[in-house]
C-alpha cells in the first residue's frame, strides 16, 4: 500500500510539474466565458442591426398597403425586376384565388427577414379582424395562460442542467486525453521507461497509480469545465431567457452527485483511452489516434443529448459513458433517483474492471505502459521505425 | 531566390510524401470528412427526423383537466386527457400527467412544471389547440350568420421564391464554408507543426540552418508547402463533393433542398478554399513558430482553433450578411463572401472590396508571421523553460502569470461582483490576486522575498509612499480632466462606481482602497514586476508591468490613467526596494477618490484648486524621491542572488 | 581561414557563456577546442556557424564576417555536431541529393554519388536514415557536411557515443579532409583524439581561453595533453 501511495505521489508530481498540464486543466475556465461573451455580443450586434433595418416592400394589392406599411416594413413602388435587382426586399401581390403571394429572394437574409415581417403583419391583421367578428357575433375566444408549478430558481437550474448535461461527456473526453497521453505515452520515447520497467515495481500498482492520476486530472479538468460552463451560463442566462434575469441561484442538494458521476465517467474514459493509446509510441501518434477515435468517443455524448430532451434519461442509467449526461442532468435539475446513481457508478466500475482486467489476461498490463508489441500495421501506418 | 525557394519546396514535399500520417490525415480530411461525412450526416438527419416526428408530432401528451372539459380539448389528437387533479410534485416525479388545464372565464390556465421537457412541449401544443378552436368557432359563427368566410377574414398567404437555385446555395453557404474552415485548420496546423516545430525537436533544424540558403527562401518555401497542402485538402474536398453529387452518390439535395455543386458554386467554393487556406496557414505558421515542441504546439493550438472558429461561427448565423460592417472581420469575411456568392447576392463592388480587404489582411498576417519568425528565431531551440529558469530568468513566466491571473480575475471577479458588488470586490481582490502573486513565483521557483520586494520600509519610504499617493491622485484627476472630451468612462463602469457609493464609508474604503492597494500591488508591483526584472531592464520592466496594470481595468479611458499610475508606483517600489510604499500610495489614491466622491465633491468642480494641489504634491514628491534615492540603489535580482 | 576575435555571448539571466574568445585556424590544419562540459565550446562553435548571434567580438570564416555575411559563411562551412539530426524519412542517397540541391549545387546527384562511394555508403544508400545503425548514420552525416565541398569543417564533439571502430573511420575522414587542405575546427573533451588529430589546441574553461599552444608544445611541457588540460583548468 505504501508503495502504491509513493507511486501515486510520484506520478502526480510528474504530471503537475509540467505547466502544460495546468494549462490544460485551466483552459476551459477562460475559454467558455470568452466564447460565450463573443457569441452573445455577436448575436446582440446582429439583432440590433436588424432591428434598426427597414424592409422595402412593394405592395400590389391596394387593400393591403395600409396593413403592411408600418415599421419595420415600408411600402414602396416597385416591380419584380426591382426585387431581382436587389432594390426591393419583397413584393406582395394577390393571385386569382385571393391568396396573398410574398415574392422574395431565398438567397438574401434581408429578403427573408422582410418576408417574415410581412407574414407577421398579415397574421396580426387577420387576427384583428377575426377578434372583431367574434365580438360582433358573441363568440368567446380563449387565451392561454401558463403557470409554472416550480419556482424560477428551479427553472433556471433546469436550463443550466440541460446544457451542462449535454456537454458533460464531451468535456470528459477532452479532459482525459492530455493527462492520459502525458502519463502513459510520453515516457515511451524517453529513457526513463527503461529505468521504470527494470525496477521491481508491481505492474498492477503502476497501472493503477497511473490510471488514478490520469483519471483524477481528467476529473479535475472536467469539473473545471462544468463549473466554468455553469458560472458562465448562470452569469449570462438572462441574455438567453429574459425572464430568468436576477433569479436567485438555488442548487438542489442532488448536485452533489455531479462530482461522483464525472469521476466514474473520467475513469471509464481514461481506461478506454489508455487501451487505445497502447499502440502509440509518441505524443504525436497518440494524438493522431485520438483524432480518429474522437468521433466514436463523442458518440455517447451525441446520443445522450436526445436523452435529456426526451425524458427517457432513466433508461440510460446502466450504460457507462452514455449515462454521464443524463445523470448529471437529473442531478442538477434536482430529479436524481438514488438507484440510478448507484447503478451508474457500479457499471462504471464494472466497465473499467472488465476493460483493464480483460487486457491484463489477454495482453498483459506491461503493454499498457510500454506500448511494446503493437501490431506491425501500426508501424507501417506511422512510417516511423 | 526563386531557385532556392523551389529547392526548399521540393525538399519539404519529399519529406511529407514519405510520411503515411500525412497521407492518412489528408485522406481523412479531404475524403472522410467530405463525401463520406456528408453521406453519414444525411443518414443521421433522416433518422433523427423520423424519430423526432414519431415522438414529437404523433404521440399525444397527457394532461389532466378540471371539468367541464371543452370538447375541442378532448378531440385534439395531440393531447390526451388523463384523470387528475395532480400536484406539482406529482408532475415532477414523473406522474401520469405533464400538466393541468382549467377554464377560468375565457382563459385556459395551464399549470405545468417548467423543468420537464415534455411539459414544455405540452404548452406549445395547447397554444396551437386553443388557436385552432378559436378559429373554428369564429368560422362557424360567421357562416351561421350567413356572412361569407373569405379574405380578409380568411386571409391566406404563401411564399414565392424568385431564386429557387439560390436557396440551396444559401443554405449550403451557411454550413459548407464552416466545415471547410475546420478541415483546413486541421491540415494547416499539422503541416506547420511538421515543417517548423518538429525540425526543432528532431535536431534537423540545425542541419538545415547551416546550409547556405537565404533564410527568407527557407521560410517562404516552408510556408508555400503548408499553404499548398492546405489548399489541396480544400480543393480535393470541394471537388470530391461535386463529383459525388454529379455521380448521384451523395444526396446533397436532401441536405440543402436543391443542387449545390453547380459549376459556378464549385468555382466559388474552390476560390474560397484558396483564400481560407491563405488565412489559416499564415496563422498556423505563427503558432508553429512560437511552439518549442510538438506538445507545446498542441496546447497552443487550442486557443488558436477557438480564435479562428469563433468568426466562422459568427458568419454562419443566418442573419449575418456581408456588408460594410462585416467586411472587416477576418475569416468571417471569406465565409460570408462565399455564402453571398453562392446565394447569388454579391454585388461586384462589395465583392471587389471584400477581396481587397481579404488580400490586405492576409498579406498583413503573413507579414506578421514573417516578423515573428524572424524575431523569435524559429530554429533556435534556445533554452527550454526549466533551463531558463535555472539561470534565474523568469521573464517569460511574467506574461503567462499575467494572462492566467487576469482571465481568472475578470471571470470570477465578475461573477463574484454580480452576487454582491462590495463583498464580491473584496472577495475577488482578496483571494485571486494574492493567490496569483504568491503561487506564480512559487510554481516557477523564483525567490519569493526578492521577487515580491518584501522588505520592511523605513520611515522615509513610508512618507514617500504617502506623498506619491497624493501626487498620483492629483495628477490623475488632471489627466482625466484633460482627456474628458476625448475618452470617457463608459456608463456601465461609471454606474458600477456609483453603485458602490451607497455602501457605508468604512466598508467602501476597505473594499475600494485598502484591498486594491494591497492586493493589486502585490501582483503588479510585486510578482509581475519582480519576474520581469529578472530578465529585462528596470525601465522595460516598469513599463510592461504598468501596461499590464492598465489592461486590468479593461476600459480605454482608465487604461491610460492607470498605466501612468502604475509607472509611478513601480518607480516607487524600484527606488525603495520595498512593496509597502507602493501599497500606501495606491491605497491613499483610491481612498481620496472614494472619500471625495462620498463627500459629494465632484472632481471637475475643484477647478484651479486641483492644479495647485497637483503641482504642490508633485514638487513635494520630487524632493522626497531625490532624497530617498541617495545612498540606496534599487535592489536588482542579479544582486539578490539566483535561486 | 578562421579568425575569431573577442567573441562573447551572454544568455539572459545573465550568464556569460563565452567571454572574449579569440583564436585563428588555417588551411590544412586541425584546430582543437578542448574543454569540459559546459565550458563554452558549443556556444563558440554555434556562433562560428551562424546558428547564434554573438553579443560581442567578431568572427570571420574564409574571409566572411559571421554577422554581416552569414550566407557566405554557411557556403564555406560543413557543420556536424552530436545533436545534428538526419531526416529519418529520407534514404541516405536522397538526403545527400536533397542537401546538395538546398546548397544550390548544379550537380547534386553526381556529387552525392561520389560521396557515397568515398565513404562506403553504397550498401545502405537506399535505406531510410531512421533505420541505419549509429555508425552508418555518422558516415552519412559527415558525407552530408561535405556535400558542398566546403573549405572549412566545424565539428562539435562529433565522436560522442560512437564505438572505437566507428570513431576510427571518422577520425580518418577528418585526417583526409585536412590533407585535402581544409581547415578543421574540432571541439572535444577526449584527450587521445586531440593528441592524434590536432595541430594546435586551445583550452577553454568557463567561457575563456585559458591556454593556446601547439599539441607538440603541450605534450613537451606537461607530458600529455590530459596533464596539460588538468593543470591549466585547475590553475584558474
């Protein structure tokens, strides 16, 4: 046990002494606010620019001129030739059956926006007339009023949980890559591997220590991801959902399940990556492998996006990688079922045990550390000798 | 020159073709992400569309309702009435019903949990059901009264598209350039790292550099290879997609509602690929030149990818169009121009202007890349970070520390201050800055005491600090008054300062004067100035740390004034060899600001008194500085010994 | 051929790695730079071959100043050091041709063939450099440094890590180069090589030249080069 702890300490120190590791962990803390800020500012700019615009529309139906000639639409004279030449944003006329036709250019954002404005004005006009007719004829018209049963804080959390849940598995994959390469691969083209492998170190402990440190760093990085993402979203939530502005921030106690859920996910992801990287000899090769494997690894993330949306999250509880998203979603919105969490963590553990245990039985754990004995086709592929 | 460039190009191409990885990446990007990727996307969209249709459109959603339930609600096949009533907790626990409806007069009141996706969908369906029933009932009443049901009461409309072909082009123009950019980015990054960074790592750079060849030819040749490979990926991708559509392998029409790869569009995309390759490879060369190793390059590439993909994302927003305001955004302009051309909307004038801007920007970027490559000699591996630190040089670390500390401070500081302005200010200043100031030097192994100028000050040093505080405040007011017509503090910042004025004076002084005075000094005149001085001269170090201090304040009006204050505080710390006088000066300056503000004295109302104050204080400080300078040279790191 | 006068290099820190080094080396001569690890040999030679810019002093190679005419200097020198890398993905023949072309030789191929023959590279000329043994690599390396027929050879600890037999072949090549009238600057910390190869020697320690003399003089004075080296270095 002492040896194991020493090894843990050694590996952890080795990883942390490299500023790249710290940069990797800290990166999301800076990246998300920046991306969010840039995105929101950009959208606000575009929206404001559009709000200031006036759409030039030729109306060839006298009855509709008055209806349509109000901001943002301005009725101007013009023909289809003008529309094609870009001097008009839309042209409205009426066909033989009395249906209104809105001529526009599909290729132009201006023209599409003008079309939408015209449609809106027409709908408003029609609703007006129908409301008046209903009043005249004494027909009751219903309106819908929606009341939320949960308080605004819970609504805010649902919103945050949805987004964070969707992104959690992706952050795990991204977070686990660098530490796993750092701990398992980088040493392979350095002289220190010989020193290590010729010492009387128990392989199980060695791989165990590396797994724990790599998964631990991945966990910290993914927590940083989720935290930065959560704070960014919370900070900017009102920009997206206006009525959530200044809503108090109340976390459901079940959010405490997020760290263990991410820890389980980090272990599984690290184990998968360690196995994948067993054919890599250099940092570079590991990165190439990751580029190819990323699509497969990110698949659970994509599937679970739909899982969050459709409320069938509980069905995914027994499936490692897939359940990261749904468990985090449920935990953050305060609807986590305890058995789901337990099943999820148990299956994570089982997956790691099966993966690494199976590898040990078939190939031996040495190969995870040294990468020696990779198939010949990999050599041919990389072109290195 | 030309012959030399060609020799380099031939040499680099020979190296690239010898590497299966290059070929593999090329095929992955140009073919795998091209026709194959789009076919997969097409299938994926078809599948999700089907399943979405099944679950969202056809399956009814359950709700409970109070009697009497109107018939239109029961008859709607989108909705299913189940027994109620239910409480909100039942709903949240996943009970039978996703919402509860009741009729109050002419209002349909829906009670439903917000935090359930299906309940949100229920609301949408109910809105439509109400609207439909309203129309049905009005129509029935109108017909019953013998009136005709015709326009305008029954107004109908439809869209008539003038440019059916352009629609596909426009839709494709919104997504294809974005995909293309990402692929080009991957290739350019890989190639640039391979021809620049890898040479440094493998020791071949040395061999290459003693060859008698013009260094500009060497760099130009390498840049050409990076650009060529990148453009080749783009061209292969575009032509591959065009061929797939032509052969009917790829059902692009399904994705974009029409044929995309007409001869004209293919030409446009090819041109866009070439322009984008230019932009992207120039930027990638800069990253590769900055990175000492392959690993560093892979870390550096993360912010690089974000910085380039953000404008791509912006340009993919449907409402963003190429115009006088968007023309200037690098990367965005190429994406928008391609989209605009494919949508048949680009006018000749705008097109020419855009091309001009893109060419000018690319030339400037290449120039910048060239400049960096000549300044930071790309083949001089130099000392690695650890060896450099071993010689007592922590100059580079100062810049990293500044970036990390500021990004953290801006982000967490904003969040903390949103929670509570005063406590947030205290919290963010009091934790983040000292942490950075202490952990930074400790992490890189710089001697803490020397770096932070932790030395007990003499009485004269303290007096000097106080005098400097008065001076800086007076001069600062003067500068602000002079600059008033040109640069103004944004309303939001001014408002933020005003908000603070409501707090009790002692708390305000603590949050606004003592905390910044102590914590900001610890970071800027302590850690950053100390680390900078281990490499650069005193003048450069004070100047750079002051500019950093200015940028911490983020708005243009304050950057200038605060940077100038930074110089004063920096000079004070260098002169006295202790951080404490700087802290006193800084605290006093801020205290005067908040003290006067809360006493209701407007700074622009001081008039001539201001000038007198500033002059007197300047003379007094000048005298003190000349006194303090005697017999005490500034402590330099070299003399303080190496760690 | 080589005139070095007061050459100085200061690294940030500041660390003065080379402090006013001066020496001369002539045609048909092997000039030895003898020093312990970190003495400043490599930095001096890197300045000589234009890889580093000097902070003070001048150096001329074949009449060209290293700062003002770096290209002319590079045309005159062949450089080989212990860290010099070969492109692993190229075959030996391709590598030689490639460097000939980069040097702007009109007859790069013919030149490469002559070198292949001379150094006995033929049997492995079409194997990729990454797969060659250390000895083979070193042959390719020295052929590479001679590909443009430079009048000056700068060799920075070229035999480090070579076995006795390979080193033997290498030293013969250096002697041949000298006999062809080239000027060779040879840095090393291996005393026997100095005794065998060098006509004159400079002992460098902590960035300064402590002693310069002909090998024969050193041996006459101290009995051996090693004794001379230890005596000179411990004296300061």
